């Protein structure tokens, strides 16, 4: 592990964001949390996170600008709730919110942006797109992240997990692929979080967009996902 700096986790109190925080804690990496509810953050992570919080929403330019100050990297686990008719639509969260977060991060000199997106974002006829075109909205934000962080001196990693389930990290071998070719598959949120955190120091994760699912249902404990990152490049 070769990363020094502070990581801002956006969407830290969501089910995947929570696992990202746990993996950062596991590796002893300094972190800050961008959350809507400080009470929920303290409930999930304990009172020691109280001085690591920035309260706000990706809907607000001012709150996002405040959150990205002094961060060296951002891991975004932000996602809208498409099943809640009272929640902001995917266009506001999964597109505009992520784009706002990325633009402010870049403007503040954040060097690395890691985005947890979704498999099948390039498939407009996918059934999930009937919910506010959520996958298409995610693709638009991906495109902006790639544009912003492709410049020399900056880097992005975009993870497109399959169906999200619960489970312990590093208990299954994963399949990484590019080009949105995987048709189906599932993966534990904790493994998505592990892969996102490893992207902080993994050289083969730089400027990479990839899909990830469990390779099989059989347990096969892993030390890391470095080999899977390397295999994408045939290394």
C-alpha cells in the first residue's frame, strides 16, 4: 500500500459508502466524510468521526466546494434513490451532483477521483433506465469525470459493479472487464469498496473504467485485487 494523503468519501453513509469508510479505516488512511446527516454518520462510525464531517449535499455548489477543500483524493459512492418518488431524480444526483463534485474537486486541485458507477450504463434499453434514465445519467457523469481527470497530473478510476449484495471483503475472486461487455453478475459492496480503495495506490487503476463482478459463487480468499487490475492490461 503506497498512498499518503486525505480521502474525501462522498455518500459515506450509504450502504456502499459505509464499506468504503471501513476499508479506509482498515488501511489506516486519513479520510473525511461528506454526508447529509452528521447524526447518521456518528451512529454508523462512532463519535470519533465528528471532526471529520462536512455536512451537505451534492445538490449545492457551496457545500460541495467546502467538502473538497484539503482533499487529495475523492471516492464517490453517491447515488440517488430511484425507488423513492420524493427523492431528487437521477438527473439531479447521478448526473449533475457527481459532475458538480468532480468539477469542484478538479478546481481545488484534487489529483485523484474514484467513482463508483454501475454496470450497463452504456445500454440505454436496460430495464433500469425506465427509472429516470438512471444508467444514462450515470454515463453522463462518468464522461465528465473522464474529461476532467484525463489531464497530466490527474487521474480517475471508474468502477462499474454488477448487482450489489452484502458480504465480507476479499472472500471471492473477482472478474474485471472493460467495454461494458458483462451481461450479468453480482458482487459484495465490501469488495467494491476494497477495489475502490486499492485504486488509490494501484498503478493499473489509473485512468481506467471497468466492470467488476464475482468470478464465481465459490469462496476463494484474496490478499488484494492487484492481480485483477493487472490482468486488464495483460500484465
